[in-house]
């Protein structure tokens, strides 16, 4: 008698208006696995007996509530680069493997960051305001070439940003858990714990770090006060890495000149946030990596890893649960 197929449970969003509510391509696994489609309300019931959990609803917090029922779980895949929403203590201490969507968002986010740099340097927001007022206002703008940038984080997204910056002549250093004098993408990496000693030279400060205990509130009053006058802060990491109250102060009275923000401590950004009112802030709705075809790419990535798992091969994009990200080898 043949062994029963392993069970793959897919957590999908409940909103029927969400495009691609169910990931495409799952039928290709049905000859080798049982596929359960569930939602946050029914996850506790459906996770029982499941060997794999695919978090298509990648920001859901339902897993922690359902955890006591996860009696057979071996692997969780998150369709996102960040896993901070998922890594509660019981999961982190368990033998369950966690993988993420590293690689899908690297280039799109890096392009968004470079676009934000160029838009600020060339004052595209000013051009748009002038257009709405039918106002002709000739003025000089800044060069991107020769600018100094500090990129906080040394993961795949941060490295893709560094490569694009270098391609247009922006000089880059990285900031990570530990400093080093030689790095193929950053040249030099300084300890993120001493950011205030390095941001004073930076025209551009990019937060591309995952959210961990070490990065929560990392860009706070001390770091912001040490920033170079007129500096451009870009956040595509996590909102909680930046103290938004202090950020608003630094944008009103200096030293920051501009901020391009794609992530926020609370999303959607509350209507009463002072950031909405500041002309020197560009607000993006957590969409820097969401290019055409991104959901299909996420599904294909999971399917590729699922086939490896079903064949007994090594998974890729395995998260170090003590660090909260995929280590670079």
C-alpha cells in the first residue's frame, strides 16, 4: 500500500477582491501532494496534519494562533522577503524550516530606490507642482554622480541597490551587523550600531535592513541629528526601523532635506500622520517591489522549492531563525 501524499496547506487572503487570491500553478503539485487552500479564520483547523505551509497571505499573523495545532509541520515558506511578522518564539525554537522570497524583489526595489534618488536630485516633485500651477520655473538641480550613500543592511536587496548606485557613480558604503574593510559590493561595511559616526558624510541614507531587535528604532534621534544637512533618507526596509516622530522633526527643522518612504510602522499610514503634510516627503504604499508579474514569480519560486522538498533535496532561501534573514554564503 502506497504512502499517503504529504499535505501542503496554502494560506490565502480572505479578501475576494485581491488579485490572484490563490497562487497559480498549484495543480502541478497535485500528483505528489495534497493541496489544502485555507484562510486565516480556518488555519487552526487546516494546519493539523499539514507538512508544508505556504504563506501566500504573507503578512498574516494567523500562524501564531494556529501553532498549537501544527502537529506535522516541517516547512513554512513566506511569499515575502521579510519574515519579522512570522518569527514568534515558538516557531523560532522549533525544528520547522522557514524559507522566504529572497531574489524576487531585489532588482525591482533597487530600481525604485534609484528612481527615488534621481527624482529628488532632479526635483521631479517640484516639476509636478509647477505643472499643476502652469508655472515655468527654471532652476538648477543636483547631480547624482559623486553623491555619498550609506546603505543600512548587507543582504541581497541592499547589494542590488549598491550595484545600481555604483553604476551611476554614487559612492557607497554599507552598514551591517559587523564592520569589515573589504566587500565586493560596498567596498567598506561599518557597524550599524555606530551609524551616527558615519551618516554625517552621506548625501543618501538607505534603510534596507530586515526588522530584528537590533534594527528596531535604529534610525532614531541620535542618528537623525547626526545626518548631513540636506540628506535624503530612503526607507524600503521596515517602518519600525525608523522613529517616525523624530523623522518628521528632522524633515521640518533639519538636518534632513528629503525622505522617500515605502514602509511605515503602521500600514496604511494613518491619516493623522504628520508625514502626509510635509512637502519634502514622498510616500509610496509599500509597493517598491511590486512590479508586473511579481505574484506569478512568487508562486513559481515556491513551486520550484516545493519540488525540491518533495524530492528530498535541499531547500533554497533557508532563513536563519535566530537572525531573521537568509545568511549570505
